[in-house]
C-alpha cells in the first residue's frame, strides 16, 4: 500500500506544472553568464549571447540591483560600471573563442593542411576584431563611471568592477593593445601559411 501511495505522489508531482519566470532584466541575463572548467567555442558563444542580452535589456529596480543602491548618483554609476564590466566579459569570451582557432606559429609540417590552418586563423581574426569593438564601448563606460561627480563614490558590493574601472583609467588594463598585438601576429602567420608551397614539406 505504501508503495502505491509513493508512486501516486511521484506521478502527481511529475504532472504538476513547473514554476518558472521570464528573464527580462539585465541583471538576470548577467547571472546566466558562467565560466566552464573546459572552455569550448560553444560555451563562449553561449556566454556572449547572455551578456549581449544583458546589454540590450532594461535594468531591474534598484532594490534588485547587484549592489546596494542608496541614491540616484549611485544608481547612475552602478549602470555605467555594469555596462563596462559586461563589455569586458564579452571581450574575454571572444578572446577565449579565438584561442580555439588560433595558431601560434606556422610550422612547416602543417603545410599539407595549409588551407584549413588559414581558415582557422581567419576565424580567430574575426573573434579578435569583434572583441576590439567591445573594448571601445568598455572605455566609454569607464570614462562615464570615472566622471568628477563620482570622485568620492565607491560601491563596495561591486568592488571588482570598481577595480576594473580603476585599472582602465590608469592604463593597467588595456585590451586594445593586447588585441592589436594578436591581430598583427595572426596576419603575419596567415602570410607565412600563404607563402608555403609544394617544396615546404
């Protein structure tokens, strides 16, 4: 008898509707962003999608923000830091995706797969170019968050974002330099692969 009751309860539970909520706000999409132990291009693409949706969505009420907000100025700075931080995470994910297609060197023994290597490097180059577009936005939002009206304001709950902002303003964090260096290297390796012929291997 007990088994029948247990089976009946399980069947009743399985048939009941699942309670879900619609994801509407920037903070909700941001919370879907996550790091994997092993990063594959699909994982990076998933994160880029969630972060992109966070940039395009409205903010939740300040009561549901990712930091404690006490006044309108803090709310304004919070939004600037959020946009800056999300742009930085998108950059990182594009760079992670690029590393899966990138080749650090054009080895002579890879000549038989010359076309495949060139295609792969071009995909890596695209990822670096996309990342560079988001760097411009991250700098703009960092400049807004560093305006004189926020000079003595520090949001402790999002200290990491504040640190990123400070590093950008000081020049310690500069994805523009990193990405340009990677683009130059990729272009050079593509040329090396294109120069290979039947005598290379």
